[in-house]
């Protein structure tokens, strides 16, 4: 799972670095800040044993990644990297890990 997370992180970095539109800088930055801020709550919720909140958090984390995928489809050449990142967050994080425990 950590290998896939690392690959998704690298794919996301490449995708974000390829966005050239200055009009998208703020929305993309806010999406990234939202995603990583939500991720800060992940470990405390897992340690507290709050299964439903962990699942909800992981589902909400899909929203900023979905937006970044839409941006990639419209404005970059790295659609496959964006789809891979979204797939990782949705399938690996939400479905596999969210329902593992």
C-alpha cells in the first residue's frame, strides 16, 4: 500500500507541476491544502477507533482529488497521472483501507 501511495504522490506532483494556467493557481492550491489538511486528521481518528469518521474522512478526501482530475482532463497532458491519483485515493484509501478495520 505504501508503494502505491508513493507512486500516487509522485504522479500528483507531476500533474500539478504541469499546470500552466495562472487562473488555476488558487483553486489548485486550495484543493491541495484541503486534501493535505484533511489527511492530518487521519491518524488521530484511526488511533481513536472512530471507524465511521475515518471512512467519511477518506471519502471527503476524494473530492479535492476529483477536482484536480477535472483540471487535468481540461488543461494538461497528464490525464493518466490524474486518473491514477484519483483511483488510488478512491480505491486504495477509501474502499480498501476504509473498510479494512
